[in-house]
C-alpha cells in the first residue's frame, strides 16, 4: 500500500536531516563549494592574464564599489577609488625616483599602516614584487633577510628606522635604504600617478612569485618563502567563500601584514570581496576592542596567543556609564589560527562571539585545514570534514608514523615505505604533491633549493610519489576533526614516551594561578631523552602555590608528561613571543635548567620533588651534573 505523501515527506526530511548531521553533508558542500569557486576564480585570472591583484583594486575603483570604504586606519578612511589613485602615485614614484623595474624585488620593513598597502600595491602596479620584512628584526637577522631577498632597495618605516643600525648598513653596502618620512610621503602624494600598461604586469603564472614572506625564524634565521600568485588568489577567495565573509562586512586585523595570515587571508580577502579592512598598527589588549568598536567591525582576526591575552586582560568599561564593554561589539565571527581548546569557549562566551573560523596553513605549505565552528562538535580542531570531503582528503592527506628522535617519518624495514597511523593516533601530517610538477602545489623557499627539497618526501607509499612535510604532529579523529598536537622538534621523548608540549601547556594553563605556560624539553647529563620543563607566568605568587601546581600537574597529566622543572618568570615579565604572537621556545630551551643562566634573566627555577615544586639552585645542579641524581 503506498505511503501517503503527508507521512512520506516528513519522514524523508527527517532522514535527510539525520544523514546531514551524521555525514556533515552541508558542511562539505560549503567547503568544497568554496574550494571550487576559488580554483575557478584563480584559473580564470590566469587565463585572462590578471593574476596580479592590482587589477582587482582597479576593477573596484572603476566599478560600483568605487566610493565604498576599503581601508580604515587610525580613524582615517579611504575608498577603493582613493586607494587606487594613491597606489598609482606610489608606483610612479618607485619607478621614477628609484628606477624600480618589472619583476624586481623590493624589500619593505614596515609596521601595519595605510602606507604598507599603498607601497605594496604600488610595487604590484609597476610589475615589481615586495619582500615583506618582519619589522621586529634587528642586527644579523635583519641584514640576512634583506640580503637573501636579492633586493637592491629597502623602504623603511620611520617607526623602525632605529633598527637600521650602522652594523646593519655595513652588512648591506650595496643596498639603498629609503626612509618613508612625512616629507617623502608628501612628495609621493604630490606626484601624478601614471597607470603602467598591462604589458608591465603580464605573463604571470600561478606558480610565479607574487611576494616573499619569511618564516618566523624560531629555529634559525628566517627563510623567504615564495607566496605565489596562485596562492594569493586562491587563499583570498576560499577564506571568504568558506566563512561567509562578504561585503559590506568590516574585517579588523592588527596581525602583522608581513605574515600571510593578515596580508592574504585578511587584506587581500577584503579586497577580493569588495569589503572593508580595518588595520590596527599592532596588537595591544588596550586598543584591540576600542578599534573594533570604532570601526564597527563584525569580523576579527587572531593568531597564536591573541585570544588568550584578550581573555587575560581586565574588562573595559564605558567612561561615562561604567558599563562593562566586553559584549558591546558587533562581532559575529573570529577567524584565525592557533586558538587553543582551553581558550576557545571562554573567548566566545566572554565577548559574545557566535562563530570561530579556525584554519591551518603555512605560507610555504601545500595544503590547509578549515574548521567553521558554531558548536561544541569541532571545538579546538584545526580542520574538519564530513564524509564527502573525506573521500577527497584521504587521497591527498596522510598522517604517518613519526620517529620523534630522528624527527623523520618511520619507514618499514621490509618495504621502505611510510606507515599511516590509525585515526585518533598522532603522526606527521603530509600533503600529496604531483611528482611530475612539484611547483604546481609547492613553490618552496626563494633561492634555497636544499631547504625547499627538505620539505618534500619521496617514495612515501609507493615508488615515485611525492608528499609535502608539514613538520606538524596532528591527530585525525575518526576521519572527521583534525587536531594540532605539536611542532616536530617541540615534541620530545621522556621515559620512552612521546610528550606533546601543546597538551602539557593546555593542562597547566587550566590552573587558575597560571597566566601562560610555554613547555619544552631539555637535555640533561646522565639521562636519555629530554626532560619536561615549563616556563610559566603566574597570577598568584603566594608560597603555597608551588605545591598546588604540582598536585594539579600530576592529576591532569600522565606521569611521564608532568614537567620536572618549572621556570617561573620574573613578576611583571611577559613570555617572549614572535611577531605572529607565538611563544618562542628555542632561546629558553638552549638555556636549559642551568641556575646561573636562569637567574641572570631574573627568572627562578623550580623542580619536582615528591608532591611539590621546590627551588632548584647551584647545589642541585652540581649533583645532577655529577650523576648523583636520577630523575
């Protein structure tokens, strides 16, 4: 007997709803749709010889968005047309004053500002390519970055001119430095901007350099990664299409524009959508929400520990009414990378933010993870997929067994191939490359073949295949959510077990007395592996707290993961961070637990004896060195 339509329709809808919830069909549709649109957009731009994103600015400046606000910086606003006109002036000045040629690389040492964009796009307007220098760099690191860019010209923000010491200049005798003083700015603005012909910017391909963006340099001197035109166009399209960011949204970022997270996924994404970008000079808990409110931003960007710092800051109050302003914002979405699970919900709740759009990527990387999260299901994940996207990913992603001591993927003695770990087991994330055309998916580091090749793993699962090494330990839970565990080199081995510094830091940070925790492993004489050490900043310096921390660590972690040493930062001192708000480990790791080195910094070293942390001094260090103490 046929089932009546009145009964069949609700049953069918219920079945579809169940399938959607079980398999995340709508989520996959959104993500795959965004990826296909980004791929199609990028391919068409290449076919039309319009990969240089100067053309997008020009299209908006001459189209229906011409008089819409594009840039907001420190209360000032520029429309798309005003921005375009200024960009042409910068381009003409670069060409006539400094004889900058098409394809030439010019170094930029700048803080976030309107001028950053004008200079960047001024270079693109005449077919030149920028090298984005981290403005925090000094001395050898600064001179190295300028030198390896091959630039002959470096344009410098007056705010960082003091870092251009005689030592740096002596290291770079062939480099011309131009400080962009107010007088120089005035000269540029008075210049008649001339649009260079299309031939100046033509014959670009998706794998060619759009700009150089440097690695953070936490394990050595920074390396310039090639940010190709394909990645600039694709990344700035998939982010808004995936997250629902569109005009007339206002996106606020104070993340450094020398990093691809801000330059590509915020600034270029806003440009692509014809939306508004509000630029903050630099991150500060004092100005962050003030600028968000003043610009009426409804999307904000974070990286690294930004959300933790915002949570730690005291509430801001209205100076007239005294009202708590935490929830007085229009923000519907925060997007970025590096939001830890222990901060995730607290941040959403305190500032009344509905959506977290977490992504995982690297400037030089060959893949990415995306997690658009409105609920608890994917809290803390750096990537998320449903069944349909899983069918795609399982051929392009792989999580493989890692030898933590050699920091290389484990290979079978019988086959010589790598082994995929089961779902839920940590391993190194790999992304598949086309072995016949590696540069299609991975452009590597500029003029550094050995460093580029070191990220490509061959003969992984079959003879002749090629995969990109992320250098990150990840867990793919049930083929759905992907979680970041640690950087290779940060994870260490102790008591024959692998210890994730990220997991230990999260456990320690859940104690109310700990403001920040930076976990690392240090080598000790007469001991195998590396022992766990945590640098911590404390909210509570009372005498009883060290015992309480020991009890908490033992309760929260397996015995092998409990930090043996605590390095307590000097009261009032903050943890050292990179320009992209990630904690620096290599400096304190190198200092180890030597009390002399620690005390020179004003910090104190403690170690675990029994059920409490007690002071670790010269006497204990000598006993450890002499082999009298076995941990």
